[in-house]
């Protein structure tokens, strides 16, 4: 379980170049959100926002937006975001900030752009 208010840093990733160019990213865990499948995600409020671009799968048109928050979850069983040991995390990006307001999130509505290493800022 992740503690709200924990400061974390995201580094080295495997994913899209556009995301990799933003690293390292630091921020504060704002709250935990449960997904429709019961998984617990951490909502990370970033210290600095960044511009991002995605391509619509159907229309092939590109759309840009500002990213202020990310959803992250440990990929490794038994590890938590911001815990005493760094962990690899899934990184989800919302094309619409209103997705964070839903009672239970549907990860399929987000852009899965990368995996990253996440460590507690105070431990690093």
C-alpha cells in the first residue's frame, strides 16, 4: 500500500520516446485509486507538467495535451510505490483529466506508454 503524500522519482523507462524525454519525473502521491478489476493505482501529481502527443487509433490524427498527473502501479508482486525498495511501475497517461474523477478507473481508457523505475525520493 502506498502512503498518500509520499514523494517519488521516476527514472529509466521502457516505452515511447516522448515519455522517456521527460525523465526523470518527480512528484507526490496524491491518492490511491482502485480500478474496475480491483487493482490499486497511485495517482502521482507531478512537480512539473509536460506536453504529450498521441495518435488516435481510428482516425490516425495526432492530439496533444498537457500531462499534470500520472497513474502508476508496481509491476512486481509484494512491492509498493514509494516503498523502501525501488520498484518497476506501469505508467498510465490520461488524455483527459476527468478520468481521475471516476469512482473506479478503467485502465483501458488511459494511454499505456511505458514502464519506469520508481523510488522513494528520500531513499534515493
